[in-house]
C-alpha cells in the first residue's frame, strides 16, 4: 500500500517535470502585450545596445486568483449601505485571496531557475516577482526582446528598455500577466508655469495660490489640522528621480505656514532621495499635501526602485503589496495616455487598485493637464483618455481656477482639467445615474464619435489647479499650475476627515467613489462655469466637455467645502 502510494507520487512528480519541460521548451510562444506602445517618448535618446553581461531587474506579474470575489469585497467595504462598510481586509487577507496558485508559482520558478535566474524577490501577496538577471538571460527568456540604453527626462535618467516586443513560452500563458521593465518609460510631469495674469494690482488682492488661500477658499479654520493623537498618515508618490528638499519645505512653511499648525518635516521617505536638485512636482506635492492635510504625518515615496530597467510606477505598486501598515491616503500625480499602454498592463494595474481599495486605502490620481485630450488615428480625431485617471477604482481629481485670479471667489473650470470617458473600463454602477444625467442634460456635448459614452467617466472631484506658489531649490516659484496641485490638496482634506473618523472610532474613508456618488457630491462646491480644452480642429474648435450643475466630466462633483464635507463624511 505504502509502496504503491510512493510509486504514485513519484509518477506524479515525473509527470509534472515532463509536463513543465514540455510547456517551457519554447516551441510555441505568446505575446502578453502586443498592444503596448514601444515608441521612444520625446526627450529620450538611445545610447545603443546593452552589454550581455550587464545586470538588470525585471518584474514578473503572476496570474492572481479570486478576482471576482475581490471585486465583490471592494463593493461591500466601500458602500455605506452595506453591512460590511469599512470592514477592510488586511494585506494578509488580500494575500490569502489573490495569491497565485501553487502551479503558477512552481511553473514560473522552474522557468526562471532553468535559465539560471536565482535572485528574485517576492511580495506579501506573492503575485509579483522582481528578479536580477543579466541582459543575456533576459533576452533568452523573453524571446524577441533586445535591450538598449536610453537617457532622458528632466533628471537625465538612464534606463534599459527593449524597442522590440517580447514573447513568452505558451506554457506560461495561464501563469504570467506581463513582464515589467521592458517597454514603458518613466512618466513625466505635465506641470507647467503659466504666465502671470495681467491685472492692475491693489490692496486686498492675493497674488497667487498659497496655503492661506487654499484654507480660506475651502473653509478650513485654524482648528482644522491633525491632532497628533491618532495614528493617521498620508503619502504622495514621486517618480522619475523627482526629489523634494526638506529645506524647501521648511522655507515654504516659514513663508506661508504661519497661520496653521503643521509638521516641520516628512515623517518617512520610502525609496531613494538623491542628492540632486529638487523637482517642482515633488516640492509641490509635499508642500500642499502638508498644508491642506496640516499637522498630519506624511510619507513620501521617492522614485521607488530607480534601478536601471525598472518601472518606478510598478515598483510603487509592489511596495503597496509588501507593507501591511500604510498611510490611509495616497496622492499620485502621474498619468499616461490610455491608448499607449497594453490592455494586460492596464487591467493588472487596475486589479492592484482593487487590492488597495479592499484594504481601505484611498488612492487619488490627478486627472491630467490636457483637458479631454486629442488623439488622431487614421485621419480622424477623438479625445484621449488618460490612465490611471480612468480606473474605476481610484478617485480622480480635476482642476479649477478662481473666477477672478486675484480674489478668493467662486471657482470655474481650469481649461487644462483632464476629463472624459475610458475606452477600456465600462461605466461602473456607482456613477451610472450621475453620468446618464450629464449626458442627457448637457447642452454642449461634443460629437459622439469623439468619446466612448459607455466608459468610466472622470474626474470625480476637483480643486484649484492654477497659480500656485512652490518653493523649489530655495527659490519661491509663482504660477505653478496643473492637476498635480489639486490632487494633494484634495488628499490633505480627506486626511483631515479621516482624523475625525479615527478619533471617533470609525474606519478611514477608504475607496471614496461609491459613497461620493451616492451622496450626489454633497459637501462639495458645484463648479458650473467653463469648458476644458481638446482637439484644435474645425469640428470641436479646441473645446471638450463643459461643466454644468451636478457631476460633469470636467470638474466631477466639484471642490471641497470642508465643514460640509466633514459633516457628510463623518458618519457612518
Ligand atoms: C518585500 O519585503 C520583504 C521583507 O521585508 C523583502 O525581503 C522583499 O525583498 C520585498 N520584496 C520586494 C520585491 O522588494
Ligand atoms: C500637531 O501635532 C502635534 C503632534 O505631532 C501635537 O502635539 C499638536 O498638539 C498638534 N497641533 C494641534 C494644533 O492640534
Ligand atoms: C502607526 O504608529 C506606529 C507606532 O508609532 C508606527 O510604527 C506606524 O508607522 C504608524 N502607522 C502609520 C501608517 O503611520
Ligand atoms: C468603448 O468602451 C468599452 C468599454 O466600456 C470598450 O469595450 C469598447 O471597446 C470601447 N470602444 C472603443 C471604440 O474604444
Ligand atoms: C465656503 O463658505 C462660504 C460661506 O458659506 C461659501 O460661500 C463658499 O462657497 C464655501 N467654499 C466652498 C469651496 O464651498
């Protein structure tokens, strides 16, 4: 009996090895990301082929399990009318759910070991592997790939990328979603400095947006700051070797932070803070997250994993899946054209956002700085949605300007405010009513061939995005503009609301959208005036969508009126 069992087991093992050898022999292959754009972005140049013995790091996204169940759980914990509202999963719960099957783990491990790739790191959820390997090994494993050096971006970053697409053995198709570190270049910020508006100055006018202006406009009192008694925290993420300087933060608070309690420094920096010049984007994010979410402990993810060959955005996602205790609110000012990314990558990144939502993390993304965008394909124009802004599992923040740029007055659309409809994600149920209402009542809809009315529509909310003061490399810089500015401001305010929730024994807000749409944007100032930009052609004449009463794809539900928003978001 025992011998038989033993024999049976041996048989199984032999069979498994034979099976693995067969499926990994590379006779048949598949292309995980045939639709990934591989053109070199502007501002990057090739420095030629990488040496075969050079080391690089690649990230393997392994196939997860139980994604249907994950999406049900996200719905249950984010919907205030559900009995499970706020009953968030721990990272370990999420790992239990989505962890790849033993066959997936074994198959991928076997494939890597067979090529001599030993040095791999996994994350708590076991659904990513980051490995160090030589260019020669990588080109062997990923048939078709050819690694070259590139340099570019504001910090003259060096990366290794493949201009050719890669294929994997057919046997890996049920086990690997995609391989990261081959194609996508580090993101660039579209933040810009606009010319100073020309108006004759006189007393009582503000000359640009400062923390005082933000706090006045959004009705924050001196008491609306973190108490220091909760374990509340917030974070922003930086990519492309964008650094902030602690001394810039100190000078900024010295110049602009005298009338509200604030923290003097960042609580934790995760990743690498180079010694280079500060980036305006990084300075802006830190300075305004810490002025709106004043006196709240703040973390900065700084160019995580900037090793050659890696995708910093992907590395940030891996960090989220590898840390069980994280800040409740994360703001990210990064985006790509949805059409430039492979659908496999987009879907997988979206699943990562679901994992975060299940844990009660609030992820805020800038909606982009090109209005509805413009995309010319086969001689026709249409709008160009941006991702992650178009993900149904994040809260997307658009931008506004003051009606009078020198007075704290009503807000109108900032024409750059990114917004529109996804071509990848269908409209989620939480926004069904709001979007249908907009489509049936807007008097200025663009031609229907320009956008996909059935897609996830964004942004969800907005805040001022025009004319900020930022201190960067010890110099105060005026008129900095972009949804990169509105995003940390909105994030900071949500952190203040979390502070009240935590102190009254309630869970943090988590994924906000189901609740936001259920409450019809209550607590927000409805921006009803103005349109954002789009294609410069005769058909649309540079105009995208226009804002109006209620939700619209330019400013979402509007901008925060703190006391009202706190009231509506405090219970349950
Ligand atoms: C995840 O965290 C563990 C433990 O801290 C570490 O050993 C591992 O290298 C991390 N994984 C990655 C991909 O960085
Ligand atoms: C700000 O936070 C600190 C702890 O970090 C706390 O001691 C202080 O009382 C807080 N300030 C206000 C006004 O609540
Ligand atoms: C909560 O407090 C503990 C102990 O002070 C600290 O180690 C941890 O980092 C804090 N968590 C967050 C998310 O800030
Ligand atoms: C429109 O969006 C849906 C998802 O909502 C997608 O399946 C479809 O392919 C999109 N159409 C175009 C032309 O992009
Ligand atoms: C702040 O309060 C004032 C007075 O109630 C109101 O007019 C204004 O619209 C509020 N701000 C926002 C952003 O709603």
